[in-house]
C-alpha cells in the first residue's frame, strides 16, 4: 500500500470513529493540544499528522495501524491482546486494568450504556463481591502461568490494596450500566467446583480453605438468586437479565456499547482479554450473542420454575463439595 493511501485510510478511520465533523475537531484539539486551525489543515490533508500524533490518536480512539495495511479489511479485523501480569503487576499492568475500569466509569453519567456477556466462568461482576472466590481465580491463573517449581499454595495468594480498589471501581461501574445481560453456561458452577476440588486433591487448597470457599459460593448463589428474581441491581435499579445456555459455551465473550463506544472482548488465558474497538467486529459479536439467547432460558423475573430448579441444583452441588475430599 502506498504511503498516501495508508494516510488516507487513517483519515477515513478517524471519521468512522467520530463522524460528526465538529466533534472530531474538538476531540483532536483536546487530545493533541494543538490549535483548531492546525487540526483543520491535518484533516484536509494539507499538513500530515506527525508520527507521535498518529500514535496518540490511534491509541486513544482504538484505531489499529496494523489493520490499515491489510489489503482485504473485510476478512481481517483488528484485535489487541491485553497481557496483564497479575503475579507481580507493575505500574503498566495496573494502568491497563485501570483503563478498562474507566470505560465502565463513563456509564455513571451516560444513560445509553449496555453490556452483554456469554460466559462459562463466573463473571467478575459477580465474584468480585467475594474475596475468596476472587483470589481463587487469581490463584488458578498463577498455577497455569507458573513453572512447576514455583507453584504456590492458595493461602499465599494475596490481593493488593491497589488491585482490590480497581476491582471495587469495576463493580461500581457495572452497577451504573443501564442495561446488561448474562448468558451463563448451565455448568458454570460445576466447572468452578471441579477446579476447586482438583486443587484440594493436590494439597494446594486445605480443607479449611475449601470450606471457606464453599461458604462464599453459597452466599454468591443467594445474592445471584435475588438478582434474577428482581431483574435489577438493588442500589441503582438498572436492568440485569440472566439466561442459562442450554448448550455448552466454548469460551467467554463480552460487548460494551454506548453512543461513543463499541467494545468487543474475548477471554484468553483465564484472566486476560482480547479486545477490539472495531465496529464490524462489535456488530457481529452482538448479533451472535443475541442469537445465542434462542438456545438459552431467561430466568430473570420470568422462568420461575427453571430458576428455582437451577439454584437448588447449584446449592446441592456446592453443599457436596466438602463431602468428596
């Protein structure tokens, strides 16, 4: 691709991200700290954006420069893998986590935010209320990430104050989202309990710790059942719908949307995500997740019989945890 075509593609992507001319100009003025007339000249192509300006804009607006070089953009969509280091996070890792949380922080002042999840693991917006379950997911990630000689037992898994603050900010942001739905794999608790029992069987989780995890799971089920009965967050009143998928889900997907944000995410490596701000990717993911509802059962407000059966089965599953060790 010739340089001029690549530059034109960059300008085209800019206008796709922010179609309104005045809003695009104001955004670039604030982002690049340059005069309005200088922005006009760059958008008209009279003066090129500098390399630093291009990188700044691409980062802030989620424009993939790699994708601009593709000859067949219809078959290649931009994604970014967020490899956050949870074992010994650096400032850069905390910044990545904070950037993600700040996306949801916007929902508090904007009424059009919507999120959708289809998942075979407990969503963070459920398990972050319970420190033991949250620690377990970090522990599982660390076990899969570490070498055999450096595996640590569950009791040594500690959540720092800084990470705990980010998690609580995330919970607050999720409660402020106007409408959200979750499509849960019907075996989501079975998968989690199986994992916990495995680590207990190899003595990385003690019987006492397993009992504490069992108690937290019971509290989570109680809270989740209240959510599904009401269909709304208790403090904000925002909508939340829960579906049970009648087919097994291969991985976890999520989308976040508002007038100015279209974010798609896929789970990777237990806790990491592959994300994209590409509009075509967003539309396909949202369409796919809505179609998944057809093979799922809504247990929020309606579906009382299925809801009661599901939670009774999960309580029995969790209750039997400590009987098998």
